[in-house]
């Protein structure tokens, strides 16, 4: 069985694969609530971001306010506009989004485990 993120490795440059929505739009979507399906969806998003392969130290030495500003600007744009920018804007978005997705997954797991105890 292939890993969940493997489907993104050979995706076309526009981020689409078959009938899937473009990758940037998929990554931007908020979670759908605490359920096993939303955990799988958030895991897919996280794996898609990690498959891109941004170096962990990409923004080392750059003030966090710059990265946060680039992320905010990229988050406000449509997926088609995001591809029109130089590397720092989409890279900052993906770098920050990876952290957000990790936090979201942790929150969903905590919430779901609390629901299961009831």
C-alpha cells in the first residue's frame, strides 16, 4: 500500500491530479470538525506540504515578522495568483501552513479522543 502523500509526488505543476482540486486550494481549506475523516484530510494536506520538500531551515536568519507577512499575503490570495509570485511568498505560506496543519492535527486528535471517552 502506498503512503498517503505519494499521490502528490508526480502531480502536474498546476497542483491538480485527476478530479482533485488544485493543491494550494486544498491546503488552504479549514478542517471540517473532529472526525476520523477530518483527521485523514488534514493528514493528506500535511503530507502534501511535506512532499514539496521545503528545507526545514529555509527561513533561518529571516525575521519572523517577514515570514508571517508573506504568509498572510499568500493566504489572502487565490491559488491561481499564488503561483505568480517569486519564491518567498508561496514558500512562506507552505512553511507556516505545515506548522498550522501539525497543530490542527494535534487539536483534532485531542478533541476526538475526548469525544471517545464519553
